[in-house]
C-alpha cells in the first residue's frame, strides 16, 4: 500500500508573503516559496482547507480540488456557567453591559482593540450607562498598556487565563467582540474566537470587511452586528443599540444557540476521517 500525503492549509502563506515582500531578494524568496509549495500541493494525495474562501483560493491557484475541513469548538468544553453567578464572581453589577474579548491584545494591526475602547467610552458618556470591556490574553505591544491606564473606567484586563477563567469571563459577558482588519487578503479568515463565542452562546460584534467570510456568516445567520474596519460610527452605534435594546441581545443569542451545533469541531474531524478512509480504499482498489 502506497503512502498517502494530506496537506492541511490554514493560511494562504504564499499570498501573504507575496504581498509583504515585493522587492529585491525578499520578493524572489516569496516567489520561490510559492513555486515550491504549489508543486508539493499538486503532488499530494489530498489538500484540505479550513474555510470556504481559502478552499476556493487554493483550488483556483493549483488547479486541483481542495477539501473543506472546517475548524470548530469543543462544545463539551465550552459550556458556560450561570451569567449572574459569573458576573458576581468577577465583581460586576448585574446591570453592567459586558463586552468580552479573548486573544492577543494590540493597539494596531489585526488585533487592534483601540476602536472598541473609544466606542465604549463615547456610548458611556452619551447614555450614562454602565458598560465595560473585559478582556484576557497576551499583550502584543506597549500601546495596550497605555490603554489600560487611560481607559481604566471602561477596561478590565484579567491577564492570561486558564480554561476555567476563560469560561467564567465569557459566561459573564453579554456580547463578544472580534477585531479584524480591512485588507482583503484576510477575507478568508474565521478566527478561533468566533467558534468559542458561538459555543458559549454569545452574540458577536465583529469589525470585519462586509465581503469577508466571517461577515457573511454573522449576517446571514443573524449572530450579531458587523462593522467595517474604518466605520467607527457603526461600532459606536452597535454598542449603543445593544445597550438600549437588551431584547435584541436576546434575539441574537437565540440565533447563536440555533447555529451552535454547526460549529462542533467533531464535524471537521469526521470529514477528515472519511477522507482518509476513502484515500486508503481507493489505494486498495487500484493495487
């Protein structure tokens, strides 16, 4: 029986390198990297990708079918505790609107959370309500440390948490936020936190291009609100709307609960298992 090689592609590294390195030796290396990788992809027994957009990109570039093996969340692990209990445990009033975030924290680039701070501060001043941004994860740059000091009334940073701490944080929240960037090269991406928020039955506010796969998922299934990266008024309005209309949060939560079964990570595992079995059976029949 011949060996089978399955290549799992998580990011379009070749495209990312070509965009990042456009001149001189770096450009040559990026082109060589793409040439070598695509040659390997074409020789592989099967290619898999994690999102529909990524699968379409790779298939078009290499002229070969690419299998969709989606990411997901462990629905047995990501189960929340009672919201009131979680808020009490973290020291918040029950009426506080909590907007949560888990992941890298940065003041620029892909993980830029600065727009969230400013939007919350404006809504708080305008409506006079108690709304806070609660986050956990590694700090990516010193700009975030300045945010922590400047926005201390609106921002609670809990450091890097273990699984139990993350579950408590997300259980206490009313909404989860996903910061992104507008560069179309990232339109393929669905961050892990999307699956984790959905698993925890959290409505989502996403800063993402409307043409992205993430935005399409959120809007098509009414899981929350999507704002373009440079549309700060949209972000402010989204937070204001949810702060005033708690019923809308409830509607989004119902939709998230309905959608939750589709992000079970076992779906991807079962697809991959089926693909492996098919490859091995075809090899046996060809022998």
